[in-house]
């Protein structure tokens, strides 16, 4: 007999992160609202007062019994936090859904994206280990584009993802906000988080003293994309750049096709793969995608210089999209 939802314990590990907070809010609006929630995180944020299920709750540090009797554990903190605490979560027998990127591409881990009617995404059958990885919004965009156009047999493809400061959490948002004010006041900028000027600046790396690394984030995105694609699918070249914005994943991609294909065919394949087209007068942006679960796509644009090459511009909410995918996965496991 199945365990009633209200008796199922759900652990959010990394509960103080932006992803953790979004995940909790969406869970409380879902069919899991009556579940038994447990919130855990790093020692440095333990004791933070919040709420869960409409009641006051305190974020706890991870202890030996933190994952006891858990049905699902969502890892929503840093990759290092996931790596450290995964053995304890597995020992408790819970299904693990990782949103941190640490498990992506690892053996025995199922990469999961919500399905679409026209495209079967490359998630392997559920593993015996009950370990699942939810790709980031940027990786989902790139993987879906690759899968959508694979039938056209592209000769090559590339994608540039633009990372907002919210990827570094609340501290990253606060540093961009303070730097913006400092620059407008002609003051020296604080660099505690990124060790670099991130306001009004595009970057391919942060300062050497920063705990955050675009190279590490890029490695995760590449692993996420590869884990979504079957072996016969063309693997795109991927680059990651810092964008001086607070929220939103944006991707600019180019796909090189071996023969001429009209724009309408390319657009239909993208739509069937789960992309939502925006009005030409209101192109996708980090602002238009805020709070949405859609992957917003501009009409594919042929390159004027290179025959049979198409450009794509896509935007998605970097917090809500993976959080919603994680909940859809949990629902499929009921």
C-alpha cells in the first residue's frame, strides 16, 4: 500500500539557496503541500528561521539522522555540499534528485527532463540507485535544441550561455547591486564575491580569489548537455560568459546544417521540442522569462554569410525552470 503524501518526508538539502527557496515554495503549491518537510543546509546558515507547510521552520545543519525516513531528498545547494552529503542521503534509502550539477553525467545517475509529445529526451531507464540529475536551464536549452534538430543531421553546432549573478546565490545578487550603486557614485567597487567588477561588464572568468568559477560552471553545463544526448547526437561546442544581470539564463546558439532547410521547418522542430516562441516585437530576455517555466525562443534566423546556418536566441528562468522540472520528476515517481 502506498504511503500517503502527508506522511512522506521530503528533505531539501541546501534550503537557504535561491533554488532551495524556490523549490520549497513550488512544493507548497503542489500536490506535495501536506508532506513532512525537513530543511537542511551548511553550518553557516543553520538556525535561519523560515517556514514550511505554512508553519515556522528552522534550517538545520546536516546530522546523522537528517535524511532518516526521507522519501525524496532534493539537493539544491552547491556541488560540494551535494558531494559531501550524498553518502548520508543514500544510506537513508531516499530517492535523490540533484539540482546542483554534481551528479550530472555520473554512472548510475538518470538525467531527467520533462517529456514532450514529439521528442523523446535521452534519459536512460531509471537506475537501481534512484539517483536523478536535473539539468540547469542553460543545459536544457542547449540539449533540447540539439535534439530538436538532430533529424536534420547538422554538421556542427555551438552555444554561448550567459550566466546571471544569481548563479552565485544571494551574495552574488547583493554584490551586483552594490557595485552598480558604487560605480554610479564614482566609488571603488566591492569584490568580496567575484573578485572582479561584474556590474556593466561581460567576463569569461572571475578573479582568482573568487570562490565562484565560470570554468567549473561551464564544466557542469557540458556534462549536463552530454548526459541528455544519445551517443549519435551531434555534441555542441559550449562556452559560458558572465552577464551583468540578476536573473535569467540566456543562450545564443548557431547550428550548421549540411543542406538547405527552410526556416518554417526549423521553427516547427523547435516548437515540437518544447520551445515557446515569443512575439517579434517582444524578443526573449532575462526579464520576459522571469517567473515563467517556458523556454522562450525567437524565430530561428538564417545567417546572412554562411549558407544553411541558423541562429537561435533563447531565454529561461534559471531558478524556476529546474525547480519545476524537479517537482515534475517527483510526481512521476509517485
